[in-house]
């Protein structure tokens, strides 16, 4: 502490100094970050990730999610699987995408069928990306906006290295930027048991899942903020992976509250990606879908704080496995 600051502290009344030190203990002891940060919200699997192919349910969750994002001034980018358009009512599904643009949000490509590059190989995966764009591209073009963003399903980026390189080269030749993920709180795992609780009209279970989800999300965001300090020595602008679900539509006010508590200001994906951290090379080649904080911890040779990582509650994992065996 500089002499000048020490003198200022000495000059404070004892009462104020005591309050301040209690605050510091509270703030730093509980892992609250002092620095204000930025976060871009991204929602995958548009028009919706839902247990039911139920058009009114999907329309409702899109309406509520977008209303909440606007209410809290949270920009967002939605990543579309165009295979989902024909899974229910194509006209209404496209109208849901339109609503995202009407609400001032952006859209990106998440492949047509949500298959893994490991399943399809480079050529098949690239064909699935190309097949996933016509409707989204046209909706954006009607507003004189480019289709810029691509999100890999399961965060799988292709392996071995030649497959990854072929996919990367195709994406950049076609004007795409990969949307990395630097917060992943496994919301999909809570979302389908939540849909199931709604279908069964089990209000106690629905509220319990919601609470478990919000508690887990707050803890996980704090972990990624800590990881940012470890890997970059500062709070980078974060990109959070979420899904277009009824759970997030119902929780959007609480999610906004969590971001405020973590001192995170919502920004667009374009804005977050201006952070120079996103120029860091992604060295990872492998079959697991891992987030970019982990990829960059490898590139920068920093160990992530795994000793404080917590997986989703076992109860949720079991409920998910009983409800569905797909992953998102
Ligand atoms: Zn997905």
C-alpha cells in the first residue's frame, strides 16, 4: 500500500474503517469480484430445446425469454438448428426466429442436424453446416445483416488435427467466426427434467429444479471468473452458453440478478469478442467437447482451479438420464 493511501485509511473514523474491512472480508472471502466484467449471452438449439414437440410451448418460451432479455437490456445471440423448423410447424418455427431479430438479437448457425463432427467426418459435417444456414441467412439478409457466427454442437471442434483444420478453413472461407464458450453451466441438463416436471404438473419438483439450477449457475459463473484470473490474470469478456428452454425463459429475471451480483454487464457477442483474449490460439484437438477457457489454459500453460469445480447435482444428472439420453 502506498504511503498516501495508508494515510487516507488512518484518517478514516474507526467505525468506517471497521465497516470497510468487514466489507472486504465479505467481498473477497466469498469470491465476489471487485472488477466489473462483461458477458455475452448465447442461446443454442433454436427455435427451442424442449422435451416436447409442442408448438404453443415453444412459442411461449421464445416470447418469455425475449421479453425478459429486453426487460433486462441483455443482448443475446441465438444459434439455430434448421432441422428443427420442420419438426413442428415450419411457419411458426420461422416466426420464432424472426422474433429474435425483431427483439434486436442476433442469430447464428448451429448446423442443420446437431450432429457431432466425430460422427459425420469433415465432409459430412461441413455439408451439415451449409445445410443449416439458408433460412437464417435469408432472415438476416432481409435486414442487411450478415450471417457471421457459428457454434459447434457439443463444443466438438473435430479430431484429428486434419479434420479440425478442414472444418476451420471452410468456416473462415465462408465468412464464419466460431463462437467460443467461456461459461458453460450445463443448463441443458436441468432443462429437460424441468420440462418433465411441468408436464407432470409436479410444482414441488419444478421449483426444486429451478432452485438447483440457479444455485449451480451462480457458483459456476464464479468459477469461470476465477478461471479467467488464473488463465489471463484479469477478467476477460465472457461468452456464456445457454439454451432456448422453458427453464431459462422462467428464470430470466433471476439469471439477470445473478449477472448483476457477479458484476457482469450484458454485451453483444460482437462486443465480447473484441476482447483480445479471443485472439488466443485454440490448441486443442480431441473428441471431447471442452470450453475455450480449458483450451486456453492449455495454450497459456495455466492450471484451471479444478479443486473448486462442482459438477451438477447427482439428482439432476439422474433425472436427466431418466428423461432423455441425448446431450446438448
Ligand atoms: Zn446445441
